[in-house]
């Protein structure tokens, strides 16, 4: 009996290890309008998950997906904010996790990055590194995450390719190693030279870009004739890259120190297949996860996973709360009863779903690197571990530096108990960070958010779910810095900054109006500890 069980276990473990090796779990980090939605569609198109780029959803609806989920909820009675897109490509399974942008940029956006193994840094060829890209990159950097760079919109006028590479190296210290090189300046995109083998792919526009662009392999000698001066220039630049040794280097890529760069244009589908190939060939498969005590749990071990995102009240009628979990090890089978590491209580997974774009479908099995959505997950919070077999507890997902602050008060003093319960619940779920201040007192906690939409979510849930409507007063701070009790001077000495205790983990935070004030405070209080909240400093 025990021999059979062991044999079955090792077969399962082998199967799971094989499945894990086929997975690439990644996210796109970019600034709004760089082309994330367009690239997502193009990747799916090329991978033949859908038949036409237009079939995912029209532009209008796409905007809806990435904007206010509450409005969507009102319209449809259900939120369709997508969490993960599964793209089958050759023998690989690509899991593209959504990083909400635009107005719904929030702590969730950062947390998604704790659930991926690689990021695509998407740049607009005319704009280079933009603020939101930089913020998201800092999160990747703090985790030493491998980053593949895709320079998009090469079909439109933009900057010089070498200048863009220089910006990446100078501003964020990431060493760019181009995998391909464009022939023709931005706005006159002729084709791509593969740096590894010198082959040339000529690009031909297709009207509307709704179908796969024609990418034609052309003999380099013929191409040299046909493209003339543009070809010569591209070759000179490639020679220069050789001289500065900008070659792909696996070790530094995996350590998050260098980044393979690809050029392309997502809208007309140029250079997208090269990006898919880079994901398959370069991006890492899920690694053996490490628990809070530093112990390694092989991907082939029994099931374990961590919740990286919660979404509540998606369906008003059912008050369901959904937890998005990334599988760290083992095979998931619907119906499994897991253990919730934080409470030791069982968690049934009868209604697990996979989330594909705007559709939810029931999922039967899933493997490391996959994302599953657990419904009726009121007992779960961001960062929680679920497991089967041997107990495991993953380290918490760090909280990120908030930039928006507001004081919350119960509109109806008679509902204070519900107010307290609601605020505590939303804090535990990670919807906002809740700070308490001796000066303001318990009745007026300070809510701290990465994106302002988080406040709307709090206000909405406080009145709908906890029946304790709140009044929010926005505060004029934009920075939080960690300090320690020993060095923290009085609020007076900090010239208008506020000293607050972060309730959840006891951190003592100083809130500051802006960078200029921060410099003044540092100058006037040289001994004061003022550290960014995340190692690497997401500002
Ligand atoms: P986002 O999700 O990052 O916010 O960007 P999105 O894909 O919505 O793209 C932003 C705009 O950039 C869109 O134009 C889109 O068509 C365009 N775009 C994306 N990739 C490329 C590309 O490779 N080349 C060119 N030329 N354009 C690209 P829009 O003006 O917002 O919409 P539309 O009026 O063009 O439909």
C-alpha cells in the first residue's frame, strides 16, 4: 500500500515538475498608452489563442476592463477585471498577469509583480522610460526579477535606438542587451535583424493590423541592396553593440541586472513573434518556492500557493469575495480541501475558476505558475498561504509606499462599531493601509493608498457592505518614510510632517508633503531615520 502511494506520489511529482517547466508567468510593466492592451492582444493573436486581434474585445470595452471596476459592477452586476490571461504557445503555457493601470493603479498593481517570474518592460519608442514604468520597475528591481524590454511603436516617429538604450542604462542601471535591431528609424520600420544569427525579417504592413503581419525572411545580401542606407546604418549600430559587448548574458538577465531588448510595433503586429520566442527561450519557468523560514519546497511537492490579490463584492447578489492565488507547488485539482496556513482551518475549493480575459471558467487542474480564482474566499487575505500535505507558510507580500492619504470618519457616530470593523477588515485584506495617529485619535484613522481609486473602493464597501458610510478628508501628503521610535522627533520639529504609527505591522511612518519638504526635514534633522518603505525604494 505504502509502496503504491509512494510510486503515485513520485509520478505526480514528475508530472508537476514537467508542467511547471512549461510555464512562463509574467506581467507587462508600462506607462498608460505605451500599448499594453495592444501588445496583450497581439501576443494572444500570435499564439493563436484567438483568431483575430479584434476578437478579444473592442477598444471601448478594453478601456472598461482596465478602468473603474465599480462602474462595471453597476453596469453588469459583475466585475470583469481580468487577473490572468493564459496563452498556449507551442509546448509552453504563458500566463500573463494583468497589472491594472490608468485610474485603477493601486497596491494591487504592485502585488501582481510578486506573483510573476518575469516582467516585460514596455516602452513607447518616442517616450522611453515614463513615471509609472519606473515605479513598477523599482518593484521588479527590489525582487531582482528578470526583465525583458520591448520597445514599442517603432512604426511611429520616435527616438534613436541607441539613445533609448542609453537611457535605460543611465537611469535605471539595467544593462540593455538587444536581441534584434531595427532597420529604419522609428517611423520608417523596414524590418528586424536578429543579432544571434544575422538573419533578416522584412516586415510588410497589413491593412488595419487585424491579422498577423507579413514577416518575411529575406536573404541579408538582398536586404542590403533593397534597404540601402538604412541597412548600412543598422549594421554600423550592430557593430557598435558588439564593441561595447552588449550581448545577452543569461546569468545577469536572471539576476535582474541586464535586459534583453526587442524592437517592434504591437499594433501592426511587428516583432511580436520574436517577443514570444524570447519569453519561451529566455524567461524562467517557476522556481522552487522558498517559505518564510527559508526552506525550499520543490515545485513538485504537494500543492501550495499564495494569495496575491483579493477582489470583493464582484457579484452583489452573492457578496462573493474572490481570492487570486498563484500556485507555487503541486497539482491543483478542483474540489481539493486545502489548509489555510494562517488559521489552520480547511478551505474547500469546489468553485475554483480560471480567469481568462473577461470570462470566468471553471478550472479542473492547474500547476505551478498558474493563477486560480477562489470564490467565497472571505476568510482569505492578500499574502495568505494555502497548502496540502506538509505545512508551508510563505513570507508576506510587502506593502508598498503609499502616495495618497485621507482621514476617514464615520458619517453616523452611532455606527462607530461597524466603522471600526469595516476599516479593520479592509486593512487586513490589503485594500488600503490604515495608519493610526495619537494626535487624530482612533475615530479618525488615516488611510494610505498607492492609487486614489483605493479610497473609492473603501468608501463604497464601507457603505454597502458594512453599512457605515464614511467621510474622507484628503491630506496634502505625498510621501511616507519609515522612522523609528527612538529617533522620531515631535511633529513640530518636522515642520508640518506627521508622525503616525502604521497599525498593521507597527511600523512608525512619517508623512511628508513632497520631496522638497523631505530634503528640508533631512537637513534640519540629520540624525532622524527616514527610509523608503521598500528596499530599493518605490517612490
Ligand atoms: P495601454 O493599454 O498601454 O494604455 O495602451 P493601448 O494598447 O491602449 O495603446 C495606446 C494607444 O497606442 C492606442 O491608440 C494604440 O492603438 C496605440 N498603439 C499601441 N501600440 C502601437 C504600435 O505599435 N504602433 C502604433 N502606431 N500605435 C500603437 P489610441 O490613439 O489610444 O487609440 P486609437 O485611436 O489609435 O484606436
